[in-house]
C-alpha cells in the first residue's frame, strides 16, 4: 500500500456533497485511480483520526466540453463517499 496522502487527492466540495455531509455524515473525496475501498478507509482513518463506517467508490467518466469550435473533455475522476461514525466529524472548511 502506498502513502495515505497519495491515495486521497482532494475533497470534493459541491452543494450535493455539503448536503450529504450535513444530513448523513458522509464526506466526498477524489481518490487515486486503482485504489480500493480498504485502502481509502485506512487512509481516511489515518489522516483525519476518525472511524469510517462505510466507503462507496464510483468512477466518473469525462464530460465533453466545447469552447467555440474547439471540443475537449474534462478529466476522468474516481470519487469515494465516506460515511463517518456518529459523533465524529471531518472539517473541510
């Protein structure tokens, strides 16, 4: 297993992820491609000192974007939604 900070790339802060954090105590992170649920769980527990109940991982495909006549794509992202134990919290802001 690689370093915990190599697995967790950055938190994803959107309206939907903030709502999940407030209501269900779930936090969304962008993680390294090829990482699995166990590696993500260990990395989050090591970095933030919290107990992780569950991890859901999804691969998000790139979206086609267009600026004038030029067409390109956004980068593909691997997301992990981490549910933290009750009474514990991860502060992103």
